C-alpha cells in the first residue's frame, strides 16, 4: 500500500486499484484528502494494468462532507478543489466504485456521485445536509442528485437536509447494490463484476431522463416554495437550493454547475451561514464538561421511573419509550394516570396515522410503559425523573419518599423549571445522586435538555445523564442552580421588558411583530396565550388588580388559546392570533390606572430593549458561573426557545452587534426605564476592552 498523502493511500489488487481514505473522525474532505483522491485517480487512470477503481474509507464512516473547519479560510495553494476532484473522477477512463458505509453526506455524497457506481451496506445513510449549515451543496449535489433520483426527491433531500437510508437509496437508484460484510472486499467483488461484464462508464452528467418531469414546469418549483415558506422564513439556503435545482433542469450540465457555484458562494458568504456553521460546532462543544472528562465512569440506566403523568411527565416518558427504555410512571390519582397514559397512546396513534410509525411500533412502545399509583414501583428503577407540580414543599416531600424507596445508586432527578436543586437534594441522604433534568415543552419534541448540576451532584451522574440525553436524541447543556437556570432566567428578563413595553408603549401585536420578524416562531404575548395566562395567576388574591393586565384579562375569561381568547382572539379551531379592541382598551386603562403616559416607540428600540435585556442577563449568568461558556447559552436559546439559528444565539448575536453599542444602549435604557437595565460589570468590562463574549 502506497501513501499518497497523510490520509489517502493507494494499492493495486489484480486489475483493481483501491483508493483508501483515512481521515478520522469522519473522513471529512480536508485538503490532504482532496489531494490524495486526485492523485489516486490519476495513478489509477495512468496504470494500464488497472481496469477499475474502488473508493473506500477506513473508520466509522464514508466521507461525511467538506471539512467545515476549512470554511472561511483561504484555499490551500496548489490543492485541487473538490469540484476538480469530482471532475477527475467522473472523467476517469475507468469505472470507479464508491463503497459507502456509515454516512455519505454533503461533499461525501457528491464525491460518491462523481463515481460511476455506488454500493453501500444496509445501515448506510446518504444525504445533502448543507442546508443545516446555511449552505447549498457546492460540488454538484443540486445538479447530479436530480439526475439520479428525480427532481422532487432531490429537492426534498436538499431542502430538508435529512439523509435517506440504504433501501430508499437503492429504490431511487442512488446505490446500485446493497452488500454486507467487509466493504473493501465487497467493493472488490463488485468492481471485478463490472469489469467482467464490461459494464459501461456511467457518468451522471450525461443522464437527463429524470429531469424531464420538471422541464417547463415552473409550478413544481413554486409549489415547493409555498410549502416551505413558513419553515424556511429568514433562511437563505432553501431558496438558493430551489434555484440551483431549477438550473439543473433548465440549463446544460456545465452551466448548471456554474449556477450552483454562484449560489453556493452567495450563501457561503452570508452572515446566516456563518452563524449556522458556528452553531454546528458549539452544539458539539456543549457536550464537553471540563471537569467531567470523556472517560468518567457512567451508571447503567435500563429502567426509568417518572413521577407525575401531567404535561411534562407524559412527554418525558415518550422520549425513553422511543429509545426502547422501559418506563414506570406513577401518579397520585387514577384519573390523572389514565389521562396521562391515554395522551401518550393518542400521540403515538396520531403519529402512526400520519405514517411515521407502524402499529407494531406503537404496540412496542406502549408495552414497555407501566402505570402505577404506588411509588414503591420505583424500587428497581435506575433513575427517577420527578415531574409533579412546581411547589418546593411537594418536591421535598416526594424526594424524601424517593430516597427511601429507590435502590442505592439510583439517580433522582427533578424536572423543576425554577426551583433550587440543592434544597431538594438536601432532604435526601444522597445529594450526590440528585440532579436537575429540565426538559422543555412539548418534552417529546423539543431537543433541549438543561441538566442542572447541584453543589453535590457527582461527576458520574453528570456523565450518565449527559450520555442518556444523547441516547434519547436530546442536546444537553449543563447549567448551575439559580432561579430559572439559563433559559427561563433570560426569558424572565425579556418578559420584564415586553411587559413594560405593553404598559408604556405598544400593543401586543406590535411587540410580537418585532420578535416574530427577528425570527422567533412567535412573540411573547402569542406565547403567553399558548401557555395559558392563568398559570400562576392567583385569581382574587392578586394584589394589584387595577394595574395588572393579566388579571384584567383572566377575570374576563381571556385565559389564552384554551378559552379562545387571551391577548388575542382566536376563531374556532384556529391558532392564528387576531388583535382585539377590548384588549387594547384594557391595556390603555391599566396604563392610566398606573399613572403612565403611553408614548410611541420605534420597532428598533422595542427589539433592542427585549433582546439586550436578555444579553445583559446572559452576562450575569456567565459572571455567576451558571453557564460554562457563552456558546452554551446560545445552544439553550436555539433549541429551547426557537431563537433563529441563522442569528447564532444571543451571545453570538451580541458579538456581531458589538458590546460597546449594546452597553451604550443599555445605559440609556437604564436611565429611561429602570436600573434593572444597567449593563452588568462583565458586559462593561468586555466592551471597554473591545472584546466580545467569544473572547471569554
Ligand atoms: N468537517 C469537520 N469536522 C467535522 C465534520 C465536518 N464535515 N463533521 C463532523 N466533524 C467533527 C465534529 O465537529 C466532531 O468533532 P469533535 O469530536 O472535536 O467534537 C467529530 O467530527 C465527530 O462528530 P459528531 O460528534 O457529530 O459525530 P457523530 O458520530 O454523532 O456524527 C456525522 C457523525 C453524522 C458525520 C456528523 O458529524 C455530521 O452530521 N457531520 C456534518 C456533515 C455535514 O454537514 N456535511 C456537509 C458539510 S458541507 C459540504 O460538504 C459542502 C459541500 O457541498 C461542498
Ligand atoms: P402538570 O400539572 O401538567 O402535571 C403534574 C402532575 O403531577 C399532575 O398530573 C399531578 O396529578 C401529578 N402529581 C402531583 N403530585 C403528585 C405526587 N405526589 N405523586 C405523583 N404525581 C403527582 O404539570 P407540568 O406542566 O407537567 O409540570 C411538572 C413539572 O415540570 C413542574 O415542576 C414544572 O415547573 C416543570 N416544567 C413544566 C413545563 C411546562 O411547560 N409545563 C416546562 C418545563 C418544566
């Protein structure tokens, strides 16, 4: 075996030349990989003994894409670009077989499509996930994929970024054969077969039969535009993908490639893509806990107990059932238990009706769920997650019981949104086994899990819960104890400002518009209507009845979507908020009762007040060591609250604006609206030093 570069080697086996890539961890297309591939193809092409070539990868995966760490850097001198490598492959005079295992993603799939044949094992996944990085495929993914799979399928793969499995790939002609066993061996067998059968050199660029359906059919593209409009709001890449695929259909292959290249450059240079690429890496950084190294021992979690089958308990249970982990769920009352289990079943049945689960899947999940009214059912579980009402006395009382019932070594977790984990842990004889697992609602959907580290939480339970989070498909962020942890604490800071804007300046629809236009799925008042205005409302005991907008709405039975009215009206069966004159009158009356003269405010100032208050809170959170690093805060906000990922997250956004100007605005707001908006010492220091959160 001859080493061509540090990551690519070449060998000859009879009539077959084998190019092997070994660039851990995911065989990304770093410069030395591209150079090695290019050289390997040239060698194979020049060697008259060789009749076919095999491209195969060592390690856990085929090429998983371009090397994202190289984006934004000057291209290495003298190293072929990926486009040139793929061109060399496609134009090679001998057939090349790509042997795919693990994942062929992005530039990896584009490389495979430059080959003349593709085989994979049955577990392989293939996709064009560039869209998740704010990009479009830049090496033929929008031009070759529709030629192989048809326009609609290619659009779907490119726009969703979701990979397909080997069977789907086989059905749509993306792979020619599914094989099992050693991929190198299998690729050799396949290559010998095509040589023996003298199969033709199949160049994807020469194929156009699958483009016909979309030719002179602008409706096809416009319908796709309409269908993705809501989800892709604010993102640049989806529209660029559509234009690139339109180019593939309507232009010659070479012009379509040029068109793709132009669009790729446009999105690559956009701030949206820079933010999304930043996010790709910080999501992975969140997993790394400095004092809990990778080799920290973990506990075995095979059975889960959940206390409380309400909104959260049920959703949390589904995560484990989906991952095949048996769950025991305990309630105080039979009706609550039946209702909770019934909702889980209904959720699964609805998913099955949409074709996303089979009846057998539903059965399998429900068969590992066991309901009980007796906490002793937890005697054998490895971890209990408590999701009873948000009440410290209640939490303490159930933790005392759990401490007695659960076996030694079992982890006791609380789903509390705000309460002090240390205080909860203090009633047990095992504070080292107590931790917070703060899921977000709906818990079976939202990807974020804040893991709350108590003063005494042991390292091995932190490592265990972090690993468990990954197993159930969550993105975990480790946070410290404070009121509301990272996410809800910053949300509270924003709520203070949206409430103050409501009282002094603007109407719900005006404030919500600003947050919606920024890129959030909804504004604070639409969100309150969704959650219910009466959460935590103390009815007649409310002390400030005349000056409390929420009270005034709740007593008129405007309690949110569930009563068909809240800050907005809702027509039957619709979730679309409709502004209401009575609400406007109520708000104005409350302002008057509070002796506040309402003054108009610009959209820019509205946005800044809400977002900068959050950024200021983020700085305090970092000062107090509640979050490990600024980027963790960004992960919390993107995955927990729908902060638009194309704006990176609150601390990334703050750095783009510049902390100096944020501090100046906060100082102005502090004078006008209250000292709580005074910039934190950390924010001030960073601004004075000309630094950003990224420098921490
Ligand atoms: N470039 C550079 N580093 C990469 C990378 C890439 N394309 N993909 C993954 N990595 C790194 C990760 O940052 C991580 O590093 P760390 O260990 O230092 O944190 C390490 O590889 C392992 O990654 P994961 O933790 O994500 O490993 P998993 O096994 O969970 O997942 C994967 C593997 C499915 C391949 C996943 O890493 C992934 O989805 N990678 C990104 C794939 C992608 O987006 N490809 C397209 C790139 S853009 C492109 O190709 C443009 C082209 O069209 C020109
Ligand atoms: P919920 O009111 O929907 O459910 C609580 C359930 O606990 C009820 O079914 C109740 O019967 C049961 N329960 C009460 N005492 C019990 C006991 N001693 N033993 C067993 N069951 C008991 O409440 P929800 O919304 O599910 O909240 C639960 C916890 O999750 C709270 O701490 C809350 O702060 C937190 N949380 C809530 C979120 C939300 O959006 N609803 C989001 C994140 C966290």
